[in-house]
């Protein structure tokens, strides 16, 4: 296994080399099949080096581009990466960067042939799933792999399972966030219907059973993945109108006592998604207070100055602190702001694992001086992950003209790499202060985006979803419909446009159903949560 890179980042390739070697050995041992090509290599380059490599050798390599639209691409014998997916500097980069490099390398190497074997292996392993609990089935007869794989791969969508707790009957239907007219009624469950992992289906049951599941607060008997699955199901089903949203909110209260990362992250992520829909409604203040109360104890445990954290605890702290400050936790905001000021004014280094909290808080609660300081840091930095953190933080400004200028910078290749243009727009559109600025910017520069990304780039579809995904009104829906109908050519984003319109319709319907209900509920949580489960 070899790693090649530009000379100035050669020292940052050691970790990728180490992991690529370990992962190749693991795959060969796990599957009992040797790697089919003579050698495996990893290359990080800016451009011309690739020609010499291809001309001189046929050995297998991983290539890291300085400007590459995709995160990575699994070309057989020559995997290509963007820098943030392959380079790691332990003195500068956080644990999140370290994990990303390992995960992306493992993913791309699996594409060299082993990933197909793994899909078949998983596909023929029967799984029995019921209300978040998953166990292997060991009593099945010989299985027909063709039948199972056909059942997994040919149907559209994923199922939602309806459990009748009195009769024991389980039925299924296709899961829709926005159910179309004419959807068929639930159908009886077949044996092959069990061959789905917990991430591929939704499970629902009468509200009375969800009430019993409040024992999730007493975590005994529920594994970490079970608790995460229940939270994801509850919010997913409430999003589709299949479960009272108050049930999901009530269930989420248990996470204040959660100690494991996966269910905690699931709960916080679902609440963040809910908050995005409510962010421009009168109920948002009450919702933020609800989330602050859930995370206040967490924020006191996973403090900025806590040391000797494990890999998972570092991830936990980052999630908790970012959720806390985004929902107005003053203690977290004040501490992060002070750390930012110490960095800007006295050159005091920010802990690598706290940068993703400190940088955005410093920008969100700072002014033009803070913004210009971070922009200068971005321009002068040679570390790809640091540059990504700076770009993310800059999009958190609450000053509209700074965000407008930032959007203009994003399409200037001398300032922002073309691979990062749509990422910058995503950061700005994810900021409530930049939501409409980014939508107007994309419309005003549509021909540029169509020419640059419309030929098939993943970035183009994502761009469309980024700038429209938070819209929640009929007026916005009509505006999006009118704009795209007038464009004619939507390039590779045609499907993304249809999906974007469905998401907006879903958001509108969800708010019509839930806004007043949530406002009344959060005004009196004790009586609300009691009545919602009665």
C-alpha cells in the first residue's frame, strides 16, 4: 500500500496509509478473498501528477484532489478523494476528521468488490424487528437468495409496519412522508417482509403502546440501538402524520438521562430538524426553551475544559454544546465567545475538538471584525479540514450584508474552490438569517450553476434541496414552482426539484397540523404530555 501527495501535505498522509493497510487486511480476512489487484496506493495531488502515475504503472492507488466535487470515487485501482477525506494532522484536526478519513477509506475500499459480498451476506441474514428491538432469526429453513434480494431491491421505498397489540397482527404499507392520493391500504406481512434492517423501515403501534414505551427512561432492557430506533421512529412517524407529535416530544425527554452517544445524537438531531421547521413561527421560543432544559445537564457534564475524554465522549460533547448554543444556552455561548476572543486577540490556540463549537459561536455573536478575522484565517490556512471549519463558521453570521458578500465570494474561484461553492451556500441557507438570501442568490445566478454543476454533479441536486428545504409556506411553494417551471432546463437537478416541492408541501402540511398543538403543549408540558398519552 502506498500514499502519494503534494509535498506540502505529505506528513498528513500517514494516518490514511496506516488505515488503508489495516482495512485491506481486514477485508481479505473477513471475506476470505484476497485483494484482486497487485498493489494498493493512495495519492493526493493537485492535477498534473495523475498523468505520470497512469502512464508509469498499473498499481492500485488512492488519489486526493485539491478541488474535487465528490467526497471520493471508487475507481477500480485508482480511488480518488478530496483532501478532507484523506488528510489528517493530529496536531490540528479534531477526532471528527480522524474518523471521517477512516470511514471514507473503508467505504471506498469496500467498493473494490467486497461490498457486493457484504450486501448479499447481510441480505441473507434474517432479522426480526419489532418496535425497535432486533434479533437474529436462527430457525429459518434454507433461504432463496434470489427471492430475498429481489424483494429488497425491486420495490420502491421502504415499509412502515403497523402492529396490532391485541391481535398480534402485523401489516405493512409503503412509508411516505407526504402520502399521495390513492395509496393502497396496509397489506399483511410476509416472511420476506422481515428482511429489512432497522434503518430501512418504520414501526408504529397504538398510542397506548407508545405510552408503555416510556419505560425507555428506565433504560434497562433497551439496548442503545433500540433507544435510538424508537426516537427515530417516533419523530419520523410524527413527521408523516402517523403519530401525535406530542408523543415524540414526550419520548425525547428521556435523553436528559442518556449516557450513550448514538441515542443521544439521534434525539438531538431529530429535535434540531423539528426546530428548523419552527424557526420562523411564534412557537420557536418555547421550543428552544424546551431543548435548553433537555440539554442543560449535558452541557454541565461535557464542559469546554473537561479532559481525558474518549473518542465517543468527544463526539458527544460536540453534539451537546452545538445543540445548546443553537438553542440559546447563555453559559455555553459566553464560554465559546471568550475562547474565540482569546484566539483572535491573544493568539491562544483553541482545542482542536472544540473548534466546531467556538468558531461558529464567535461569528454568530460577533461582528464584521470577527468575520474578517476568520476569513483571513481561511485564506492563509493550508489545512483542508481547518478551511472547511472556517467556511462553515463564516456562514453563521447574523449580519445580512456579510452573508450576501460571502455568497458572492462563493462563486469566485480565486476565493473559494469550486468544490466548496455549493457547500458555502448550504451553510448560509441553513442559517435563518441567510435562508432567503441564498435562495435569491441561486435564482440570480442560475445559469452559472447550471453550466458549472448541472451536467451530473451531486452538488447540483444538493444545492436545490439546500436552498428550498426549510420553506414552510404556500407563498414559498408557489415561488419555487414558478421559478423552476420558467427555467425549462433543470439539468441533473430535475428529480431534486420534484423532491424539493414535496418537502415544502410536507412542511406546510406538518405546520398546519402541529404548530398550534405544539405551542399549547409547550406552554404547559406537564398536562400536555400526560393527555397526549392517555
